């Protein structure tokens, strides 16, 4: 145990001595490792952060929700848009049929979205996103109201001219002034503000209620033509407890085919989408980004590895007499090998740790200027350290082997 500790301590002292004796040369050599580790682990860290926020944003739509739509969500393979273009949009007839005959549906909503100009007094907001839905929309979409209230079933049915504002919309139209009970205009149509959604903050994918307005579907009929093929409506459907998404999809396929009177040999002219399709597609995309980061950073690591190997060859040459004296005093080959290999590993680790510190500083900088918390994980720290150790071993193994095989007499004479 003492021998191993001695080897490690002497290796560390030799590495520090190399840094001190040849600061410029050693620093330039370590720069390759630092840049490589910084590139690889910063890409991993940023991708991991983005992946977490994107998945959180997608999960707000609901993991147990099926979206009946015209266009399928698809990643990879051939996307037959020319066939999908011919499909009809999900209709209110489809929605009513599902509600009437489904046995396992818990909540369902028919939803259309459009952009509109919002006005209040002298304030206006161009291109605001307005969503119009049916009564059970709150059962199939996460929404929290921190001011006011939600629509009643009667208000949905009658097409009550009311609106629930997103936090950012309320800020843009009213600032710090009261908004509940006030009347705004949506494309010129009057609507009374009955509530405001809780602030959600920045979202990697634009599913946040902050910049949206919710109104009853029957009220939207006075604003837009909801049968317009360019509206792209969606039927949101969730299942009762005890049923899986596959159970729900199986039932929906049969009901939608019956609703549209499709023959047995006819292909489905609708899409049943779910958030797992997006998350699986994104995982493949993030894997590619991880690989690219590894390749790009790998070039710097390789350059750094050659630089460390060069330092070690020079160190062995400069310390040849010392090696001879050590061996003449009884130092075994494995001791010399471990000593110089340890020095190489420590040099590589120093470069890697500098890279990790720079990533931590980058993460703190991004977090301080945005709403996103970028933190380097223990997993990525471990990867950075493992890469550094591996590069150190590979770079130092040949110089260390040469040092350990030197003849003590010849080494002292040199």
C-alpha cells in the first residue's frame, strides 16, 4: 500500500515539476486535452439540459393522451405527405361519434387554434395564439388558473364570449392593471376576461399557456370558420384508469373507421399521435448530437494526447540519469513504469479538470442570463475524468515502457 502511495505521490510531484519547469510547453500541450474535454462534456451537458427541458415541455401535453389528427408525427422513414394531404380534417362529427360510442374514454376535447389580434383600450397584441376548445379540455390538457375561474359546461355549450389569458398575454395587454371582468377584442369580437393561467415560464417547445388565450369552441364560430381545412383541429382523448394507450388507440381506430364509414380494405385516413413518438424521435436526434460532440472534441483530445506523449518522451530523455540511479538502487521496472505512467495520467487529468471547471463556469453564466439551469452532472464529470485518464494512459504507456526498460549502467553514463 505504501508503495502505491509513493508511486502516486512521486508521479504527481513529477507532473507538477514538469508544469513548473516548462510552463509554456506543458500548458500548450494540455490545451488540447482541455479543449477536447470542454467540447465533449459541454456538448453532453447542453444536450442533456435541452433534453430535460424539452421532455418536460412535451410531458405537459400528457403521456396518456392520444391526439386524433390529419397528419402523423413521424421521425425517419418515408413521409407520404401526398397521401396525408388528401385526408379530411378531424371533424365535430368524428368527435361526437367518439364521445357517444367510446367505452374507455375518460376525457375528450375538440380543439382548434388560430392567430388573432387582441385589443384592450389602447393596447394591442398582434399574432396572439388563440385556442378554442370544448368542455372537457381541462381533463386532457394541463392547465392551472391562478386568477379567476374556468368556463362552466353551460358557457362552453352556449358559446359564452369569455377568455382566459396566458400570463404573458395579460402582461402585454394590461401591464400591472386589473384584468378580471375587463372586455378585450379578439379579431374585433368582444370577450370578457374571466381568468388567467398560472405563469409557466420559458419552454423549449411552444406548449406554454403564457402566450395563449383560451375561449369556448362555440364562441370561436363567431370569429373564424372552424370548418376551414387550414385550421388543423385536434381531438384530444384520454382513457379511463386501468387502460393503456394501446387499448385506447385500438378502440379509437375502430370508432374513427366507423365514423368515416371506411371499408375493411381502406387504409386509415387519420393519425393517432402520442407524445412518446416525439420523445423517441428526439432521443435519436440527441444521440446524433452526442456523437458529433464526441467526434469534434475527440480530435482535440487526440492532439492533446500526442502533446502529452511528446512531453513524456522529453521527460524520459531528460531524466535518463535519474532513472539509472533509481534502478541501480533497486527500483524495479514496474516502479519506473508506474511512476512515468502516473505522471502522464496526472498531466492529462489536470487538462481535463481545467476543461470541467470551464464548463461549470459556462453553465453558471447561461443560468444567470436565462431561465434555464445548466448544470454539469456527476455522470458527465465522470465521463470527462475517464476520458482524461484513458488519454493519459495511452499517451504515457510507450514513454513509461521505454523508461522502465533502460539499462541502469547505460542510463547513468548517458
